[in-house]
């Protein structure tokens, strides 16, 4: 294909056969919240790995529509559908109690670009056969296309056959399936979030119906259509209805998390296509969809997605501030292009905003917090929005995100997240509404006066922001089921925000399990005060022209809050800010002695309340004690409760989550804070970039085109910092992208 050398190109990530391991995961997304994921080796190691995870109520209601296809090339003399592995097999599987493969002798290369591609050289009978397997998702549809390109060498000895056996669960993507007699399935819904009730398992049967060149499988209310044809056309590909149960598949990453790791899958039969001795090449396409409508060919899907991503990169390039240095530095521009493409995975459609005529309105937009298991979270969305959408010039989508969350506002609080099964909004957060105000003001600044964004801000967003700040000032209560009744209110004595009690977790450090609160931060957390001060100042500036009286009042309130932040949180002993003020049994506010990264927002946000000396103390302390090449530690080494590794079952993981574990997203605010505190000069710029560069390199590491949620707090040459949590996290990419642009000029 001839490409314009002046247009940006979609990044391509590759691994040779040895590098295409179980430890390398891949992700493709469809803009609805649906996705496909797996390992470069071709073995599913998570319950979330599959060729099509459909979002039935975008972006939630996600269903594992098709787990895998057992695909192989065999001599035509081999009985149809017998065996699992062998020299002609492509996808591999782990079974409970059996030896688990760690390499594929026939896999020469794995690539991830617009889609994914596996390049095989297989031994089939007495000859060598090359197979390229490609996978792409259809944009904004729960559908995928697999393409097999087969080429025989000059030593063809007989007839061959391509066999494709679909393996289906049609279950909640958090769950697992157990098959009984007669293909009766028990499908659970996975481990509930802390504080949430579990959903009872479903008992249902599988039904398979042969259709032209394929099959449709149904289970309960869900269905998947699987069709195959030569070159993308329905043709001589035959379906053999031979249903069987594949029992005891093992997912080792689930076992490592202390969860049930065994599943049974239903197979309706085998799709087969002959490759006679006289035919050297064959192309077969398999379409997967949760509806029976036509699915475009692989090349049409690939071309459309490539054009869309190239247009996004071009839009992002136009949105960057003009800088001759940036234009001249091709390597840095290439890094921005990689970050822009990575950022797109998280932007998704959300159901129409409620109200009259909602069904006729354009769908809302939201942000998936992370793959594979998170839905759209309000806190994550507001933190990620400036990087994902404002820095990339996607202002219309940014406006729809803010409008969507504004519409779900209750009692001055936007949703913390939406339940993946019911889509019910949960409001257990103190920081998400403040991040919402900060994001709304940043959105307004991204538009010129009088533009559409300015109109949306005045009509919808400014009133919503005022509602948030006034609710916090007078006091409000968490609505809904999770943390219901918890209070958020400004303390009239110092104009600081107090929230929650010892039973609640309302900040981003929110890990709780089995009645244990691992990082208690009720009271007055430091970043909440920094956000409160920033929100008051930013909104005052935004409404100055339309409501000068209210703007003046907000500034006065901000001045009081800023003075209290400077005086009450600064610790001469630590040389930085305390992490929180917590009330004791007598109501006396006690200062936390933990050194944590939350203080960095008191410097990174535009309106800092700290003195220049305090700002330098904060960034130096965080840089020296918390920064790592893979992110910023959540607790200083040597502190009580510090965990150097993010390992073990869920209880251990939650205990380490915010007690040492390094988070990539925090590197963005730290780099920006360093740049601001050191006068924004060339030296400060270089140091800020140096903090981010190792994370840009992560785009070609554990999950090509993504940055993980967390990493171990420590690492060395023998055992480097290992990625954990979600293998692709929105704010990990977004904050690196945003700040890379800020300090890159």
C-alpha cells in the first residue's frame, strides 16, 4: 500500500517468535466498551481474554461472546475435528492438570497495529505451510473479523484442510461457565466489587443452529453469529454440527489472583475449508457478531480504522501549541502519535442522556477507566479527559462526556462509576465532582470565546459546576446504595472540605475488602483541598464576565481555603505536606505522618496555594522518595504497611494497591509540578520529560499500545518492576500524553 509520507502512520508493534510470550498481552477496542484481548502466544490466561467481548448496553453490559477459535491446518486424511494441538495448530490452550505450553514452535512473529496479526510457519504432514492470521474489530459494533491467509510451499504433497472450532461461553465477562449434562451451563458473574452484592449464577442451556457457512449459538438472552467464507465471501466453507464440551480450561492469571481459574466452553461444531493439492493459496475470513447483519470484509474494516486513527493523529497535531522544536524533533512527535493512538481505546459511547426525547438524541460519550475489567468511572474520566480529549483536539467528544456526567449529577455529586451489569450509577466519591469542575474549566479554556463549547459551558456546565461547589460548601450526603449517607461538607472554621468516616473510602485511594479499609483517609485529604482551591479559583475566572458577584465570592472562599492548606498541612519534620487531617475520638484534627504522592496536586494544578519554598519541598520529597521509572509510589519505603511488590490473591493485592505500589498516572502530575516549581525553564523541562520517558517506552512493552494500571513499587536487574492491575489504563496514558505536550515545547 502506498502511503503519504507527510501523513502520520498508525504505530506498529511487533514481537518475534521468542518475544511473543504469555507475558505479552494485546488489546483491540470497538468504541462501545467492547473489546478483544489475549496473549501474543495465543493462549487465553484470563477470564477476560477472548475474540469478542460485546457491550450490550454501551459501554457496559459486557458479555464474552466468543472466547476462542481452535484453529489448525491438517492433512485432509485426518478425521474432522479430532485433537486439540499438534504441529498444525495455531491457538493454544491450557487445561487443568495438564502441562502448560510456554512457546509455539511455529509462531514466527506477532504484530499489533490497526488489528493484530500472527505469522506462522507450520509443519503439516510432510510439508511446510505459512499462515497469517489477522483480527480486527468493527468500529461501534459488536463484531469482529478473522482472516486466515494460507500459502503452501513448493513441496505440496496432498490435500489439506483448515479447521475452525468456535469455543463459546456467552456469559458476563467477569464470570465463568461450568457445563453439566446436555450442555446445561451454570454461568456466574464473577467476584463483586467491595461493597456490592453478588449476582446469583444463571443456569441455562446452549442452542446451536446451522446457517449458511456458519452457525449461530444462543444461551439465555445472548447470541453470537459465526460465519466463514473464502476471501470474505460466503462460499464452500462447510459447517459440521458436532457439538462438544471443552472442559477444564485453565486461566493462570486468575489463579495468581486467588480466583477460580477453571472454565468449560461449548463448541457447536467445526467450520472446515479444503485446500486441494493443486491450490497453493487460500484466504478464509470468519466474521463474529452478536447480530445476524452483514459484517464487512477484513480489509474494509482495517482500511476504515486506519483512516480514522490517522485522522485523529492529524487532529491532535493541529491541537498542539506551535513549536518549531517539536516539529523538528521527529522522535518526540512519533511518541505523541503513539500516545494519541493509545488514548483512543478508552473513548466510548454511552446511552443517551435522560429526559424528553432522549431516545432521539445523539448518544453520550464516556471513558472506560481500564481494560479488561473496569467500566466508566467518573473520577478516572475527569482526570483522563484533558489528556484523552482536550490535548488531542476532540473537543466535541469532551463536551459530550461532561454533559453526560452533569446529567447524572445528584446532590452535587457526579457518579463515581456505573455498575457493569445494571448500569446503575454509584456516587461514593468526594474527588470526582471536584475533578469534574476542573475538567469543565479546562474544556472552556480549550474553546475560543463565543464558540460552541463556550455556549455549552454557560448553558449546562457552569450551572453544574456551581451546583457542585455550593453543595460542598453547605454540605451534602452521598446518594445511592454504596457509602450512602456519608457526608461531604466545608468546615466553616477553615474553609477546608471534610468527607466520610472510618467506614468509607471516598478518595482515589479506595481499597477495601472483607471489612478492611487498607488506606483510611477520611477527614481532610490533602488533594481534596488542592482540588477545592483549584475548582474555586478556576470557576471564578470562568464566570467572571457573567456573574462577577459570585466570582468574587468564590475567590474569597478560595483565599481562606488556600491559607488553611498552607498552614495546616505543611510539616517541617517531613519537609512536605501531610497526606490528611483526621479527626480523633474527641474531634481533634490529627496530622498524618505518611509521605504519599497526593500532595503533588497542590503544586501541579494551575492555582497553587503554596509558597514557592513549599512547592519545592513537595516536589523534591516526592521525586526523591516516591518516583520510580514505572510511576510514583503510593507510600514511601520504610513506612508502616509499605508493600514493595504487587503480588498475591485479591486481599494481598488490595493491601498493596495504595501502600507502595507505583502508579504511572501520577508521573504526569509530578512532572508538571516539578516543571512549575522550578520556574518552567529548560532544565526543569528536561527533568520533567525524563520522568515521563520510561512510561512512553512502556507503550512497546507488556501490552503493546497501552500502559498498565500499576507496577511494583520496587525492582532490580534480577526482578524488574512488574505490571499489575488492568493491562491498559486510561489515565496512565492520558496524563503522560497531557503533560508530555505541556513540557515538550
